[in-house]
C-alpha cells in the first residue's frame, strides 16, 4: 500500500495496490483533514476515476485517480502547490513524516493517538489495518487541533474587517461578504482561507465587489489602514521594497531632558498650572547656554516620537525630521469625546480643569481665515491629522477650543472641514469684566475666572454649523460675519472671467452640473476653470476624469497653465511649444495642485467609491474641489425595484452631502440624451440623460455650447449658459460668451 499527500499535507489517501478491480461498495472512504467531513466512495475504478467531497456544489472539489500501477491519488483542486506530492512505502514512514512537519505530536506513533485520543490522531495500528487487500471502508487522517490562542488571535485579526467565521481554525470557509452583503440574494461570495501559521486570505467572487485582502502582512498604499489589508476593486496595493534607514529613537536621555527647575514651576503656577499637572504631562526642560528651555514631549503609545521646545523669549522649535502628531495623543486613545486646543499650555489648562481627553496641535494656527485653501506644498502643516487619524475613528464629539483671534478661528474652520463638521463643537470664550474683548484662550480664562469657568465653557460648547435645522441664535455671529464679508467666500470666488462672474461664481460646498452636446468642450472648459482657481485662489482639486488618459489630461492642463502648446502640431498655429524648463515647472505645479482618482480595474467605479477617495483627498491634501467627468462612466447598478429616477436622486444627495460636509465644490458632467432632429441649438438641463433630478438637485446648472455655423458668428466662440443658480448672492440665470484659444486650450473674455 502507498499513501499519497497533496495540498501541503492537507489531504491523505490510502489506496491498496491490489484494489484495481475493487467493487464500489468496498472502495475506501477518505475524511477531510480540514473539517473532518466524509468524502464519498470512488465512483469508478476505471481510468479517469473521480472523488468528490460531500459539500455544497459550489465548493465541490474533484480528485483524479491516475491510471498508474500504484493507483496514487492526484489532487485536481485549485492547489497552491500542484506539484507537491510524496509517496510513502508504508504507514510508519507516513506517520514519521507527519511528526517531522509538525502535524502530529511526538507520541502520535505510539498507538495512543487514535480515534479515542484527545486530538483525534490516527495511529499506526489503525493505518496498518489497511495494509491488506481487505481494506476497511474508512480511512482517517487528521491535523492537530489549533490552540485556543491561535483561534483567538485569528478571530481578532479578522474582526477588524467584520469577517465572522463559524470557527477560526485552519481551513477554507464561505460566508456573506461584509463589503457588498452578497448582493440582493445574500450570496455567500466571500472565500476565506486560513493556514496553520495564521495567515488569512480572502476574496469576494461577486463581479461588482471583488474585495480581497490578506493578513497579517505589511502593505503600503492600501485603502484600509488597519493591520490587516483589505482592498476593494480599483485600489492598487503596492508593496514597499525600498530599504529605509530606521530613524534613531527619541528618548529622554537623547534629548537631555530634565525635571523643570523651581523657576519654571513658578512660571507655570502664575498661569494657574500646578506642578502635579506638569508631572502628569511629562513637561521637562533643557539647558542651552545657561537659558532654561521648556520641553513638551510628544508621545505615542508611551514612546517619545517628537518634542517641542519653548524658550523664554517665546521661540518654538521641534526635533528635526520627527513625526508630526498631536500633543497628548495617548490621552485620547479610545475616547468618544476629544477636545482640541491650539497650544501645549492650553492643553495643560484643560488638564488642570479636569479634562484628560485633550490634545494640542503641534504647529499653531494659520494667519487668517481664507477661502484660498493651503497649497499642497504647505499642507504638511496639517499632516498630524492624517498621522493620528486612527484616534479619531470612534470619536463622536470633537470640541474645537482654539483661540478667539482670527488665526484660531481659521484653525477651527480647517479642523472642522477635515474631521467632519457633523461631529464638531465650538466654544465661546467669555468676556473679561469691563472690557469688550473676549478672553483669547483657555489659559486666559483660567487666570481670570478659574477652572470652573473653563469647565463651563467646554460644557456649553455649540454644535459646529452644518446645513440643517438649528436655532438662529446659534448663527448670530456667523450672520454678522456674513454681513461684513469676513469669511471671504460668502458670495463665491471669481471664475477668472469677468464676463462670467456676473452670473456664476464658485461657492464652496455647492454642486454644479455641467452638460452640453458631444464635442462642445465641457471638459476643456472645466479644466480651464480649475487652472484659474488654482492660479487666483490657490485651490487644489481631486480629478475623477475617466474619459481622459493621464498623459492627455496632463497635456491639456499644462497648456492652459503655461500658455504654450505641448507639441509642434497644426493646432499650435505656429506658436512655439513649451521648452523643457517650462515643462519641469509645469509638472511640479501639476503634482502640487491636482490629485487623480482612477480605477485601473476592468470594473466601473461606483459613486461611493469615488466619494470615499475624495474624502481621503480632503484629509490628506486639503483639496477644495472635485470633478466627476462623466456620469455615464460610473457603475450604476441598482436594485430591480428601484427606478433610475430614484437612484439618481439618492446618488446626487450623497454627492451634495459630501460637498457640504467637506466644504468642497463639486462639478458633475452629465451628457444629454440623443436629441431628435437636432439643428445645432444648445440643449437644456432637462435634456440630460437619466433623470430630471440633475436639474432639481443641483445648486448650479450650466450648459457649454460651441458655435458650429460660420454664418452665426466666429467658430471660436463658446457660450456658457447658466440655466440654474440656487444662491442668488453668487449668480443668476444668464449667458456669457468666451473665446476659445485652440493653441493653448485657454478661454478668454470676448471684448
């Protein structure tokens, strides 16, 4: 008799060499080493014999019995190691091999580990019974049972992706996918495999999902930032192969930190902060040329990752090249409520008032509130939010206790925009007695009124405004700012064309639907508008432009920005092309101001997939605008009971919610339906293919139309027809005419 192993010792079969003409009833039965499920008897003992698992039709596996003399079984399943097979001359050799590879304990060959043993191991004596031609009907070969700790760790790892299995031992499982819920039929489309070392692999076989992942592995660039890595279709996973020098650890000894001397303790005491608070927050000092410098160690999981220093003349610096995180990060671990302040002393003030769930930003506040979003080169100022994003996942209430001055309000506005206004609160600092000015920050309140007043300010904080239902009293200050135009974007920002600004201006948080017949220049006009906003207002954008190749889109943007053609081609009209110096300058500008959202898979991306990546672009790059071009390139699968009108309504609602919550302007390009007996006239918004909700739901509706009749006027003239404006302070229904410069793709006002 010979034993044959396949699938990394996952299956074992015993077949007698004299059993070629064995009747079906006497054929051996084999048990699955994974689930101990019985395998049905052999169907036939002729050539091309097959063996079937007694499981669902979907997971049926077929095994081929070769026609060789020894009658060894070969696995035809989708095996990772199709060539891994080994024959054993007898059972004892097989049991010895199992000991070597760790499948049996050391005593598995002593005859004590049979079916009655705790581990259910098949003993040598049991296998010896099959060494004759009178084979028993059943053969059992089992793995060692996984330990409880193995199952617990596997369960914890998979729980991070909401993967729940009936058991967590090594094996293969079929469950409902937590990402797509198995579609409308709740199909068990997610295949999960676990090996003996705890490596889990999974993939959803539904064509519209395709979610896959593995763990625990180290993957760079995955969408999900958990220790396990799960990626949906359209997300590229890139493994890091570059060798990076490990930075030197930052310690108290390496920074030469010392306990604060008495004069520093007294300095803090004058500001209402006790020595106990300094010790609890690990405030230290260093001596530089005889001057005492205060040190605020920034820790993550108890380890120092950065340190900020403050001199007596109020100069600040940090450890060069250190990670940017929030001060007091360990204090908000697993916190549902988080308080964010502008400086370390304010963080100590809140601690003195009894709030341990408080953190401070590391780099202070921007100079003023502005609609001109931070340039990408300067956006490292907010990289601490991205580095600490896991700490905000479970937060339901974030109190923004920034300073009362203009930079403090600018910081609060940017924090709310990036973290989500729906879970942010803002504070109102009290006025000092006999003065019109309010207290500047938390420490000033502590010095003037004491810790009870600080607690009162935090407890009476107000919801940060979101478009919804509120009391007007919550908006009185905002109404005053609106009246005095203090924010700067209340009436929208200029498009860059004076003739168009009178009827259409770009307002953050609004949705503009753009349409026009094919080849009218809809995408070309939007690109020109983005270049104007980047030049005049320092805005950056996320582009989901699925009809453009990356290189072609880059060419169009570079020509508009540099005002030179990319090629020496007929369209350039003899204008010299951009040289290498201009090209390199333009490439740098592209990389700083535009971020691509692209699906490289065969499947079409969904609106939700696009919006998820757009949210990441807001958090990581601070983008102020999103372009989705066009609507018909997205995946629009919907339940059979849902009409297209209902689907479009819900989709546009999600797009508008993204725009409002993240203060981004969204341009959505939608093509018109086929026009009957078209004579060159401009279409209307109700001609958009799909639903009337495109005009009902949008804030602004534009039609881009190009003249094709030489008798009607110059062929380089383009009409921008503003068909709908919801916000009359930002525009009105009307028409503007621009001239298209073919050589550079620019648009100019018609004088």
